[in-house]
C-alpha cells in the first residue's frame, strides 16, 4: 500500500545529503539512532559546506566521520546534549560544545523551537506494511525532533530492534522526506563493566532499602549491573522497571523472576524505558517483546510520571559531593565528561513518589593525575564543576562507608553525615575544613583516622 511512496522517497546516501546547506543545523539523535551511511556521505561534502552544526549525544562506534574530519570546525561543528567517551575526547581538543539540559524537557525544546533544526537524520528499522518506521532502542525525543525538522531523512537498518511502545516510537512514511538503505551494521553494545569492591559495598547498602514491589531506575556502569545480580540472588519479587535507560541489569532481574511489574500503578506489567544500552542479548530480549514499553522521554522522565509510581528506587552515579549536599555528576573541574541526563528528573520525581528514594552513589576516593589519593567528599565542589543536583534536592549520598541523608538536614548535619561516609584517611582534614567554615560543632562524635 505504501510501497510507491517509499520508492519515490528512496535515495542513495550521497543523494540524500545534498539537501544540507551551509549554516544548517543537522540533528543526529542519540545513541544507536545516529546515522552511519548518511554520516559518511555528509563527511565527503566537507569542502562544499561551511558552518554546519551537528547535534547529537553519546556517540557510539563506529564513530562519526563528520565529527572527525574537520578539526578546525570551519565546516562541521559538533554539538552534544550528553558526552560519551568519544565526545569527551573531542571536547578536550576543542571540537565539540556541550548544551546543558533537563532530559524530560528535550521534546519541548523542539516544540517551542528553542533549538534550530533544519535536517533530521536518524537510523531506524525498515518500514513495516503499514508504512511505519520504528525508532527501535532509541525512542527518547525523536518524535518531537522529526515533527519540528524542516527535512526528515531516515536510514534503515535491518539490525535495529523493533520495540513496542507507548507513544513517540514510530514515524510514518508520509511524515518522511527521504529514505536511504544503510549498511545494516550491528547495534553498538556496551561490554559489561565489573563492579569494583567499593561499588559492591555501595550496592549492599542500597539493597537494604529495596523490598518486594519496588520500582527500579538504574543508571549506567558496574554498580547497577552488580546490583541487578544481587537483587536476583536476594529473591525479591514483583519489582517494576521505570527508567530512562534499559540495561542488562533489568534482563538479569527478569530472568531471575524478580521483575513482574504487577504492582505498578502505571503501565502494569511493563518495563518502561526511553532508550536501551547494553548487550546483544538485551537487544534481542527487547525485540517485539510485549513486556517492554519504550516511550518518549517527556513521559518516562517527567517527574509527574515518576511521582505516580510508588516506591521508586532511583540509583545513579555521581562524581563528588560537598558539605552543602550539592552534587556534581558530569564534570571534573572545568572538564565536561558526561551530562545531566535524567539524573535530576529521577532525583526530583522519586522524592514525590509515595515511599520513593533516590541514591547518588560514588566511591569515597579517586586518584588525581599524579596518582595521589583524593576525597570525593569535599568542603566545596571543585572549581569549575557544575552542580547537577542542588542541595535542596539531594536525598541520599552513598559510598562504600555508608548512606548519608541530605534531605531536610541542616548544613551542620549534612556535613557530619558526609564526613561519616568519607574515607577514614580524609576525615580529620574534612573536619578541620568544616570548622573553618563554621559547619562543625564540638559536640559531634565521629570516628576519624586517629
């Protein structure tokens, strides 16, 4: 029925990218949704174009040729909502700029025209018999992006998982300007990261507050992977999934019979996510699985949605915390290494969830460039580091030495709680700094390195 319209819009990648003009904003989307064949074709036009902006986030291999072919940024300028390792390396050489955001607001940025978008280029499933392309494991904000782009070009990939959704998961051929057939690369997967000993201890502290029927949101890294396995071993039942990112930890919990979702007030029995990043086994699990429900990020991450679910457990990594309870999760000093992502959304939403809790987690120490051990709990955030979660919003901070409550605590009490979960080697020095700042009372009792 839609084959003729498809045929009329089908182009080679080289022909399709001819629509891009100097000064255009081209949006690649996120994660595995970034185009590959179109990117290669656009990179070949470098010398014909000037000042073309590419907007993307968390680039995955094979990495963009457009981003790498122009170190001067004269022809192509790479702009990112959220850094992965590739983006951070580009930023170190001054070749990428970062745009702060609240993830749940991103679709609205497009609807309100807060961001320019001339051409959308996205990787999707092949068209189905009803004329729809599926965004696969990258739903996020792509519907709003396409609805507000002047030109929409889709790159089909037969290996993109077809994922069922709530809304924002499809686009119809009638809404598309051009289609190209990609090279059918496999989706980039993320190797399992082994949890450190510190992360294992952190997971054990969090596990104390997870019970049957909790609804789980996990970030990325070794800690959530380990926590998923520990939950499976603990024999917990009827857990729910409501998260921005579906990761292998959820697959592990489902295999162990922990995750039925039947106690959820919303989307009962569904594992809800905005995107997925993990192993090929995870992607296979998601393919046409009626239990998995991908949705636009203004649903998954909206604090009002999160607040309608009871007993949310939001578990995310951070980089450092200061005595005020301010949390930096995306920068090391002036160096941007990740992004805000949905951390703010879930910290705020989980507090308004009946019985909800949020945990921001980190090992208590790190080694600096000289190899010296340093504390991640600091009197003040490192100069240059942006505050991701403000002191009004942080609830629990967790290290391998315990959990520290921030919510409703005085600055004095926050300081005491944080020093209590700092590495013992640094507690004396932290107390001295707290005394200088007027945040320490002689009556505080705390075990130090002495």
